[in-house]
């Protein structure tokens, strides 16, 4: 879609922000028993595949600067959801991995995210979802 065809009163960024806040509120309500902040939920959701990541990799996946992510990881580590160690072959890189309790929490989070996406997007045609994915990727890749 060319930007000239988008009505000037509509803003993709403001709509994205509204959608983000709305979905975070729904997720927070559905995951209240986990007693996690949205940032902690985001970090665990991005680790849910079970693959360890460096702080930089996790920051990129979560859309968070590594310096900001450090306090989130501190809290998750204190609660026993993650461990931090070194990456084999690169002692300077900090590797973040889920613990058993972290895997349970991350699985619960990913299930809630998947179910919310399905509820929200179930009536959209595949082409619309593909367009949404493309637009979100373009917004993610904007550089300063």
C-alpha cells in the first residue's frame, strides 16, 4: 500500500500502539496468576521455544535494549525462571536459558498468546494476515 493512499487521519503507529496496549491488558488478565510484568512475559514468550539466547539476541527478539533487559532478567532469575551462563566457545557472551519453572511459565504464555492471536485474527483472510506480517516487519526494521 502506498503511503499516499492512507488517509491522513489514520496512523499505523497509533493503531499499533492501541493494539499493543489492548493485547497486553488481555494477556495480563489471562496470565495474572503468573505474577509477571509485561516485559517479563515478553522475555519468557521469546524464550518459549527452549533455545537459549544471548542477551543481545533476546533483546532483538523482544524489541528491548540489552541494558533495559538486564533488570527484567534479574527478576526472572531471582524467581527461578531463567539461568544466565556463558555460551560455549565465547565466554564473553551471556547465555539466557529457561529453567523447569521458566519452561512451564513460557509454555503458558505462548499458549495464551496463540489463543489471543487466533481469537483476534480468525476472521481475517490469509492475505490480510500476510499483509499485517509484512507491515509489522517493515515497522520493526525502521532505523533512526
